[in-house]
């Protein structure tokens, strides 16, 4: 029974690949993520990226000033990008 439950959990879990913070211009940065599995919403993916952006700015003793996001939704894979600035 445990083996069947474990197989079910593995089958529905999402696999996430995320980039490190990349500089994309003067004081601007980008994060991107690809999620496979189809069970994560677009909003959840972008919220995770924004949390990482806030943490990045916090380490620089700055705050997340502005951001924009994009990406593609679908069954799999889903992608999201966040461009942001720390001030």
C-alpha cells in the first residue's frame, strides 16, 4: 500500500528548474523558472520567483522596487520570468 501511495505522490509532484539571478542591465535583474507536472498555477510560480527576488534584494540591504513578469501556461512545461530592480 505504501508503495502505491509513494508512486502516486511521485507521479503528481512537479519538477521545477530555476535560474540563478541574472543581471540584464543597469540595476535590473531576471529570474526564470520552468515547471513540469501541470499541477502548479502560473500565480504560484511567479510568487515563488518574486519571493526569490525579494530575498536577493534583501541580501543587498535593498528592497524590491519594481517588477514585471511573463511566461506561458499550459499542461507542461510552464515557464515564468520576472524582471526586477532593487533600490
